[in-house]
């Protein structure tokens, strides 16, 4: 039985599309049971509808605080009974309550080679620093923002002459390959979250799997 998977988005959903395409062509064995957005206009909701995946949306503006929003989101998610929650460009920081409720079952992709550059605006920060390598990292979500244990990173060489937009575009093509791959590893049980650490094939992983792209 494929792992039931809910995908949380806020925007265009190109990472979501990579999951839809790979499930569709049989190269990713997940059951996409829900796409949730905190923004009603998110284009990713259209992508989900077109693919026949159930959708839901709750706007955070209607709630007094983060946790009450998160409890409403969890109620909707639980109706879909997912085993795995995939954040794909989801732009709301999740409360400690939400993270603990789904402990070890939430993954995120962050556009940097973590632990470098947590937070926003990563591509410009990499260019400003003159780094040789950049990329994106899939990690389990914990209370520490972009700080949970890492699973898989995809890296590429930075061209010092490129713009932040060009670099972002290249990083996104890497994401569309590594995110379905990493989620598939979690969904199959080969990768697990145990006591705050990533385990790969039954052994604790001090470092993520790293793949190099050109
Ligand atoms: N929640 C927790 N608890 N831990 C993480 O590691 C999370 C998370 C929620 C989202 C994605 C993350 C990223 O990879 C993510 C990781 C949003 C913000 C943010 O500042 C920061 C990091 C990430 C996502 N959000 C603002 C907020 O007040 C809103 C910004 C906006 O709406 O544009 O929530 O980058
Ligand atoms: C991705 O590049 C992802 O790494 C990033 O947002 C983009 C979402 O694109 N995530 C964050 O910055 C999270 N704060 P998409 O909507 O086209 O998948």
C-alpha cells in the first residue's frame, strides 16, 4: 500500500507538479490524498484539481493565533488520514503543537545547502557570499526553523556571473528531482525519523545523502 501523502503549498506548486508527474508515470509510489493551501489563489490548487487530488484551503487571517490556525489545518489534514506531510513552498511557520502532533512525519525542502542559509532570500545571500556551491535540502520538520535532521541534498556549482533569479531557477530544477526521491524514501520506510535524527536503511545518518547536478 503506497504511503498516504498530504502536500501543503502556498504558491505556484512546481514541486507539487513534480510529485504529480512522477506518481503519474509510475516512478514514485505515493498516494497523494490531499493538497492543502493557506492561500485560496495558489496555482498549486489548480494543479491538484486537474490531477484529481482532493484539495482544501484555510486562510490564516481568520484566526487569532498560530496554534488555533494549526489546529484547524490538522483537523482537515486528519480527514485525509495521511502518513506523511510534505511542505512544498508552504510559507507559514508551524507551531510547536503542530510539529509535535505529526512528529517525524513532516518533511520540507529548503532552497539552500543546510545548515547554511536557513530563512529567506537564500539565492541572493549565496551570490553575495561568493559561494562555490548552492542547492536545496530535504529535511524533517522540527520546532527549529529549517533546523530539523537532513535527508537528501542536491547541489550545483554557482556561476558567479548569474543572477539570483537564474540561480533560483536552476535550484528549482534540482528540487523537482530530489524532493520526490526523498519523499519516496520516507514513504517506503527506508528513511525514518528516530529520536530527533534521520535514519537511512537502519543506520543513523550524520549527514544527508548528497547528489551533484550540473
Ligand atoms: N515550521 C517549522 N516549525 N519548522 C520548519 O522547519 C518549517 C516550518 C514551516 C515552514 C518552510 C520554511 C523554508 O523552508 C517551513 C519550515 C516560512 C517562513 C516564514 O518566515 C520561514 C521558513 C519557511 C517557511 N514565514 C512567515 C510566517 O510568519 C510568513 C512569510 C510569508 O507569508 O511570506 O510564518 O523556507
Ligand atoms: C521552492 O523553491 C522551495 O524550496 C521554496 O519555495 C519554492 C516553492 O516553489 N520554499 C521555501 O522557500 C519555503 N520557505 P513551488 O511553489 O513552485 O514548489
